[in-house]
C-alpha cells in the first residue's frame, strides 16, 4: 500500500486529489470471514477463492496517507443496515470514503471523521434499513442491490451465467455473481479453476471414468466434472455439503444435460465425516466407487481428515488385479493454507498412497507413475490449464 501511494504521488498534479472508497472495519463481510477462520492479520483476510480482502479503520487509513505525504480533506464512515425480518437478521454494511491531497502529511489530527448514514441527514442517529423478504430462492442474504449501487455505483444480479468450454463440451453455468461471492458463507456457489482443468482432463481422457462408478466430493454449483463424467461412466454421484449449492447445481444440470446422460447423474448432500450422509451415499452404490474426484477441496486444514475419512468409506476395495482398474482418488487444487506434506500425512493416516502427481512426476520406477502424464501426452490440454498454480494428486487405496 505505501508503494502504491508513493507511485500515485509521483504522477499526481499539484492540485490533484485522491478519491478513496473501500470497506471499513466492522462490515458484515469481515464478520463472515472471521467466523470462517480466514484471518491473515489485523483486518486482512483470504477469501474462499484465494483472493484477499482488507477492511480499513479510520486510524490506519489516515496514518497510511499521512505517512506518504497526503493530507485528508474529507473523511466519512458510511453505514447501511440490511434487515431480513423473517429470519430476524440485521446486517451491517460499512465503508469509508475520503478525499486526500498532496501536502505535509500531518493532517491526521486536524481532519474530523464524520459518520454518514445513507438516506439520512448526517446529524440523525438512526441508521436506515433495507427490508428484505425471505425467499426459498435466496442464495444468501448478505448484501442488497441498494448497497452495491450506493457504494460502487453499480447494480448487478445475484446470479450470472458463465460460458464454460471443456475440450469438445460447452456449458452454461449459473453461479453467484462475483460481487456477492466474498460475503457468502458457502464457497460452492462459484466456479473454481481446478474444476475447469479437471473437466477438460476427463473430456480428453474418457478411459478415466468410462464404464466406472464416479463420486465427486464438494462438486459445487457448477458440477462440470460430474457432467463430463456422466457421458462415459455407468454412475456419477455429485455431492456437496451445502443445500443452497445443491439447489443451484440441479438447475445447472437441467440447463445442460438431457436424458439419458442426466439419468446417470445423481446429486446428493454429503458432509464429510457425517455418518448418516455417508450411509445414504452407500445405498446408491454399496460396492464402493471406482473413482473419487475432488477439485479445490483441500483449502481448510480442519476438513482434510474428514475428507480422507469419507473417501476411505466410499471408495471400492482394491481387488489386486490390473493397475489401471485400481480404485483411485484424484484431487486437483491450488495449495493455499494447507500444504502438500499435510495432505499426504492425512492421506497416509487413512490408507491412501500417492502414486502420481502433476506437474512434477514422482521419482519412482513404478509403472503407475505415468498415469497423469499420459493425460497430457498429446499436448491438447495445455491450452485448458487456467493457472500454473494448479496441481493434481493421484492416490490409490492401500
């Protein structure tokens, strides 16, 4: 931040000013991120998609600009409340807006911070409320259209349609719009880059799932891996622990698939480690699944053990026959707050052995070590890799 302000000062005209507006401490989104244990440092958080969010206090903001040669000309702390009466929820939205000019950088104590209640005169103590009616179709009552319009001058719907191409297949995927994603409890209402890559891998390498039973863990609302797999597999079960995510997933399936492909894909609620949910999945396939897939399901440390415990319960027992028919757990992800050694330690604890990884192949002479590399052998998937930070891990059950 200081470097950014120093660069701005270099290009700013003598009478120029900096108009600042961003989220303030105490905002609803900050409370949500705190409850999900995503704090990096004071007022600094990581969202579910790996991007960062910072919430400004008055003292931090004024000091930041003062220390880099700016004086505060105006400074407002803005409030708005969103209320959902049926759920008895009152949600606070807060942001700061200010005007800074190049100066001596000593105005911190001279500029009075004012509180601005949207829709009211500044001297009135009541914070205005926006009343939301409850609805079964609400993905999350976190932010109002009025809030986005007041703060950023934009208005967008809660959902948006993405055009997704995976090799020879194209999908129209309904997701929560980016404006709302970081304020939502669920991380399944967006499309993760790992899912794009894994769907392309499955589309280009049908033998991974052809004629087999497939379980996807934490599939999210997009479900593109399950939709590709359903074209070749005997059975695909797409699961997620969030009911709102599953509702949106079912809409996407209906939007993109038709009989008979749609008939081979089942959606089911599955919270990892939940005995009732695990037993419910077993009723769909009591022999266990040949292939279990998870895309970006390893970003919370507390979820790693339940993830592998659930996979252990639901994967098909190995019959000791040919290598390519051995049941497999395939994880595709970006390493974020959980590193690879932690994942491998948990995998070993629940009887899983890493037999291949991409992009760095294992240094063993085992014949299983070229599994993933063969998926990329013809070079056709290189254009499908959305980010070089992605990794694929291929496990066998011991």
